[in-house]
C-alpha cells in the first residue's frame, strides 16, 4: 500500500553548510560561521493591547487638535510640557473606567476639574497683572464671562517696558467626540486700554452655538489672555515667551 507522507520544511545542506529551519531552530551562516538560533515566535496582540492602542490614538488626536487652537490663541508662547499634560488629562478623564464619560453627573453640562491647572505659560500669570482672575460659568446654553476692574496700581509684577496699552481676549473651543474635530465657537479681542487708566468691570455672554446650530454635547475649553501694545496703532503684540499671560479658565463636558 502506498502512503503519502507530509514532511515539514527542512533545512538543506549546501557546500557542506546547513541552511534553514529544523523544529524551533534556524541554521544559518553569519560572518563565515555556522550558527543556530531559536526561531522567533509571532506574538498576537492581546485584546487589551488593541484597546489601549485605540484609546491612545483617540486621546492623541483629541489633545493635538485642542492644543493647536490653544497654542494659536496664546501666540505660540507656551510651555513645552502643555501638550503632554493635556494627553494625561484627557486619557484619565475620557478614556479610563473611572473617567467622566462614565459619570452620570455629565448627562448635562458639567465642569471637569483639573484642566484649569494646566499651565500655558509659567513665566508670568494672569494674577500677576489682574487683581482677580476672571470668572466663567455655564448657565443653560450660555457661557458667562466676568472680568473685574483693572488698575495699574494692582499689578504685582512689572509689565513689558515699552507697553502703554493693554487688551484682553478669550477663545471658546469646542471638541466633537463623534467627528474628532475641534473648532472655535467664539473669538473675542477687546479694545485697547491705556495701562495707567485701566478698565472697569466687563461682562460677556457666549451662546453655545456653531453656525446657528446649538451645541448638544461634547467638550468646551475656555482660554483667556492679556495682550500688551506699545501704542494704540501698534500692529503687533509685545507679548513674548517671557511675558505672555494666558490661562485656561474652564472645561465643560456633556455626554
């Protein structure tokens, strides 16, 4: 009776030398010498690893897109650590089992604690210029911004030598989890005020609307900054990496 035999792949002998794989070993010639190596095993990624890679991709995308809009608003005068701090924040709060995404408190707009502690620029802070940090609160579908009176005598740190005028600006950023896109809801730049005279209390309201459509859910990031000018007609800012007071005043999330 004829039997068909199935042979596994074998090594071959060529010019008196062994080449190829036998069992879990590979025979080959390296630098003129015959060597034997263990055959490398292919390792399939575990389910947890796949999920972690997917989450890292999402958190990197989210951080990068929001970071770019914050960086642009802050005139590129930011700490290098800011992006890494944002990645940690988003990973902890939105891509972990204990994050806000699994918290029923965020079925409606709720402030996410901790993001306001991320430092945009550590050289000079808003409180070094303004006696009180602006207050921001969310009421219904309106973001309320309250600035307090500014007087030159309140300044605890010297401003830029050539600065004669001061202005403030803020930006509200929206991140849509479904599309993975970040965009600006509102950009505001105030008039220029003579530093020696200061300015009075200021109040603003920002509707949560983009292109006439109400923002139903997602993430909101509010950034505030001070701008300094040499004159009323100055084209460019005097702000630089050494003196660029900007702050993240709040982050809100709704599932």
